[in-house]
C-alpha cells in the first residue's frame, strides 16, 4: 500500500487486526448435527426436505458416525457453514462423534462468528445444561467407556454452553411440523441479515483500503458509537470500499443496513421518507410504512436507540439527509458504527465524524493491474501492450 491513503481524526483505540480475507462466502447455509439413531429417519428427514425445498443449501452427513474419529472433510463442512443447527435428542451425548462435532461448532461460533441454533428434541434445556435425567445417563455411559476425564469435562462445558443459547424446545410447539416451519423462517431471516453485497468484479486495491478503514472503527469497543467518513471524488471507489467493510463486519451487529444512492434517492418526491422506511425495515425486519419525515426521525430514534447496529449511508451530498437519517449518535445503541461516503467532507462536521478517510487514486501498479484485468482478463498486460497500457493508465489518472 502506498501513501495514497490518509486518515484524519482521532486515533483508533482498537488493536484488532482484520483482513478482508477473513470474510468468506459460505459453502453451505446450514450444517445439521444430530444423533442418527434418534432422529435421522423421522425429524431430520422432514427438516432436511423442508430446508431443501426452501432453497436453503444444507449439509447433512449421510455416512452416519462411522468409527470414533470425525473426518477432516466433515470439519471443513462445519467451517464452511453459516449456521449450525444442533438437534439435542435423548441419546445425543451417547455419541463421541456428536460431542466432537459440538466442540468444533462452538469453536467456529467463537472464531468465525458462525450462528448456532440448538433444537431440544424431547429433552429439556436444563437436562442438557446439567447433564441429568436420561440425557446425563448416556453421557455417563460414554465417560465410563472412554476413561478420559479431560475430554469429558470439555464435553460437559460445551453442553452447558449450547444449552445456554437461545433455541427451540420441541415441547413449546404443537407438533414437529410447526417447529420445522419456525426453523425455516428463522434460517431465512439470518440468511438475509448475513447476505453479502457484490463488491466489484475486479477488486484491485480494495482489501488493503478496507482493512485500513476497519482499524479506525474500534470494533472491539462496545461502550462508544463511532462515526467514520469516507471522502473522495466521484467514481474513485468509496462505495466499493464501504461494501467490502459491510461484508467484513455486518454479522457482528444486531442489525445492519447499507443505504445506497442516498443522493439520487433524495432527489425524488418522498425520497427521504423512502430511505427512512428502508432503514427501519432492514434493521427491525418488520414492515413499517412511515409517511412523514418527522415521524420517521422519531421512529428511528426510539426504535434503534438500544440496538447495536451497522449503518452505511452511501453518496450523501446534503446535510438534511444526515439530519433525518442519523441526526445524533444517541439515536443508536452503544457499539453501533456509522459509515458515511461523500464527496463533500464538510458534511462530516455536523455531526462530527470520529475519523475521515480520504480515498486517493490507485497507485501505478494498482492502476495497471486493474486495467489489465478489464482489457486482457489477466493481472498483467499482454507483452506487446505493456507500454501502451501504462500510457493509458497515466492518461486516466490525469482526469482525477
């Protein structure tokens, strides 16, 4: 990276390092973890069919619990899944295979922000939490067989952890069909909330710039609400950088919203009200129909003041837009992050941005790489076109 980047404002208090390579498209929407003997031919078969029919890409292991050790391929399937659904049945803790899956899933939850949903199938969450009743008896049977106290303590801690998560007990539903319908709705909502934005066909130079912005977001601090400005001329990459940031961090918030084309939308009659509605609906996942700007301001302020949210306002060009969408930090809960892209840095004086990132043109190497991808679909120009490509890149840079 060159000196073409500059940040102005308060230094970040965060020591976190986050590479955009940490963001990855998931291979599967859902990974199903279950004790085959208990539910494979009944509940799991119906759940898998419902997930499949809903277009939810689901990984199910049909080579059920062969041997004691889980294959590396199965671990990779867990790592590559956005959501893990764990069916905790009466005999779940009898299987070392299931318990090792559980350890891996919770590790992915911690390190990769995977979403975990426990289903308590004919067991009470307290039975799992404290390993008692029939659920505890089968774990004791396994413990006596393997004679590994350290491993058993790991499993017990994991079972307590998963039982403390918000989940669905079968006993709370009239029947399995109702439970499956609720699971599908729950998964669909999480998929929408964690859907990634298309960044660019050839994102040359974006990763390093997005990482530089990330360093100033102080993501590790939940006691502040941070506002960042991304400033630069039209077409220089502000929107692309902010999309990359959104993909990197949106899953870490209670709700997130990328409001694109604020300038163009605001020009239309009722445009600001449309933006207010979009903001509220995407964060709350409910259908509101605000029809007055002042009411919209109050709705945003009152409904979001306790929520930790990520908001990106793309291409802002008038102060009134910010005043009616994010007039004050206290409109949003502590830990929220607000990113504003604009061509006019003066708009970031009220409310005062914590940091302002100025996007400069690509350096010579980056510009040549980007041109080569577009012209030749490869990272470097064809041999006979190197000099001409360099001249063309320099000519384009002169326009910025």
